[in-house]
C-alpha cells in the first residue's frame, strides 16, 4: 500500500516537471535559453567595441556587432588556444551582468574568449567580414 502512494507521488512530480516547461510562454523560454547560449546575439545599444586604443562608435560599431551576430559558430574549446596579437574587444553590459568578448584572428577563423565574471569560455567562429576588419 505504501509503495503505491510513493509511486503515485513520483508519477505526479515527474508529470509536472514535464508539463511546466512545455506550457511556459515562448518569451520566457527564449530568455532562459539566451542566458546560457555560448554565442548569443548582441544589441549595439548596450555594448562598446575597441581595437587596441581605438573605440568604434556609431555605424562602424553597429556594423561590427552585426558581423559578430552573423558569424558562424564552429566549435567550443575545452582547452583554450594561445592568445596571439591584439584583440578586438566587445564589452556588453546587460543589467548587472558584464560580458567581455575578446576576438583573436587566426588564419581563416576567429578565436573568441567570452569572459563573464570569473568564468571564461573559448570558442571559434568564422566571419569573412570580421577577418577583414581585425587583420
């Protein structure tokens, strides 16, 4: 008798766990997924773009952000490659969260180092337009 009630309780809990995410509004689900995305879409309003001592503003900054957003995600690095040269730095502030993307150019792709708080993730992207700007 006791085992039956335990089974029914577990069945109800797992059913709720399955139903609740399926019934959330799509805007809530999208916000949750974007929080953990490796290569998210960035809006130009809340970011700064620097290359060395030069800070890009206006149309040039918007263009670089658009190229970054349109870039193809290639792979995540579990052991980050060496940082060579001067990076193109994109700093994003969303509320209390600060994220910095450092873009290092390789031969035919770009290594991105995403730093958010103490956590750093390295991955690579491919964008012909960003390769032209950064080289």
